[in-house]
C-alpha cells in the first residue's frame, strides 16, 4: 500500500461509513466544526492542526460505546435521545458527540452524531453479539481497528511479522506515510494500543512482536474483552523531575501545564514506594512527554504550609491527574473521588493483581501486569502509549471528565 497523501483539507465531520478515498481526511472530531465558526485565518490554522488521517480515539473505547448500544437494544439500533438518557449523558455534550464520531470512523456505527438513530454496522454486531466464532470476531476487530484505517494499514504492512520497532523508527514510518507532523505521536499511541487490543501484538521470546494475519489466524487468538468497563512515546524528555525543579510549585504553580500523580507512596524503601517510583519513572513521565505536562507527586511538593491543602489544590486545579489504584490505598481513593467530583480530566491505572472496585469500574482503567519482570519490560512501550492515548482523550473532552458523579449529578463540580 502506498503512503497516505495529506491534502491539507478539512472535510465534513458528518461523513458516513468508511472513507472512500484514503487521500481525504474523514477522521476529524466534531471539534473541527467549531473552528469553522471563527475568522477565516484562524479557521484555516485550526483546521490544518486538526487534520487526522485516523480516528481520534482508540478502537477499544469505540467498541465499548458500541457495546453499550447493543446492551441497550440487542437489535443494534437505538434512538439517540433514549440511549443517552439510559446512560445518564447528554447527547449534545462534547464527549457524547466524540464517542459517536469515533465509533463511526471505525466503522462501528452507520450514522453521524447528527442522526436521530444510532445503528450498529454488521461488523459491530458480529464483534459484540453472540453469533460468529472467536476467529471471526477477531478478524473483524483487526479489520476495523487496523486494516480499514489507511494510515494504520500502511504502517501495519511495514511492521507485520517483526518486532515492534523502537519509537524513532515508528516516527519515521508514520512520517513516510504523510501523517501530519503534529499528529505523529498521537497516531503512534493509538496504533500501538489498537494492535494490542486486536491481538496483533504478542510477547514472544522476551520482545513484543507484531503478528501477521496468517500468524494470527493460525494462533486463533481470543479477542480481548473490556470486562464491561465503559469508556472510557517516547520523545525528547523535556521534564526535570529533580526536587529543585518541583519545589514551591503551589506558589504561582502552573497548573495548566501540570499532571498530578496520585499514588500509594509509602515509606522510603517500602514495596509501595518502589512500585510508585517504577510506574512514575517508567510509565507516567515518559508516557506524558509529548503532552508537555510536568508530573508532580505529593512527596515532591516542597512548599511551606499544610501539605493536605496543597495536595487538594493540585487535585482540583491540575490540568490532568493520573491515579494509580494499585494496593487499594485509601488515600488514593479519597483523592481520586475529589477529582471525580470536580469533573476534570483523569486517567486511572492499576496493577493487574488488584481488582477494580465495583463503584469505579464504569470508568476505563489501564491494567498493568507487573507480576513478571520478563513480561512487564517488553510491554513498557505499550503501557506508555495507552497512558498517552487516554490522557489525550481526557484532555480533549473540553476539560470535563465523564465520571460516575457527573453522570448522576450533572450539575456538580467546582470552579477552577
């Protein structure tokens, strides 16, 4: 397959079905339409930046949305107003419109967000329904998540049957496919997450390998399941994580460029501290490099005053929060609940050995398997991409997070 041309144009976000011409960008979100309402020059700049030759979210999140529709009406067709009322969301809210658009671009929905009825495609019904074999469901997942997205299909054909390339090599491959430069990091993260979810990324002999379709078919892999959890990179390190760099942030802190890391810290030398340090340095900080966010953890706040009030200020005001639910630490859950209440962007992670509590399993949580060092290390790049992808999705929802509290008390929240 040839490199994907970039025509630099903005196209109608309401286009139905799969793109008919790979040279045309049909993967922009509803936010692109808002740019058209501004002045011509600003509109042109925003449209250029918003060009995406791929869906703006992961296939897993889009499939979770499709499963919600199927659970509401097993025929696969539901009135939009009735469906969103059932899940306690506004159909006109930005996250709702985004969910519809991304599901449509992946070929899971037949209509756009302006349609009155949400109808699942036949491929979507095959994946989420009861008919069809495991292999058929898996191949349908690969088709929608990878091969029906021209950019992803191009890159997949380049790397299929080999080890997952290092990030620098992937960057070159995406550039060669004419992916817009400012979108390369995001595209790589979504591509890697989609590979993993579709079963095309497998740990073999201590390294992550991209399976060919023949290898996949032979292995008859089971399609990964979301467990019913609804939806919801390595670059130059621009962060100085030393104590001096993070000192006195509360006094004039730049919260709009800060990610607060909620984690089970523990005492020096404790298992919890080692775990927190490992996830912070190996996954969270490098995973958020491309978003230009400074990561701060509570023990790095070195400002005079009451530490609890400072932590709460970071929880409420930071642009992003990453909450590590490992060890089921009560302080972490308290702090996470505060973030849920203010409805600001949050990404949840947890180690595999700890179950996700029922009350919060309605928000997507990234599960990280760190039990086996030899299985964990090869997947570090995948976990970083997953964190980066979820962070972008959270930040692009207009600053409002879709939390359980927000669903049942839509008027909740506090001013920044």
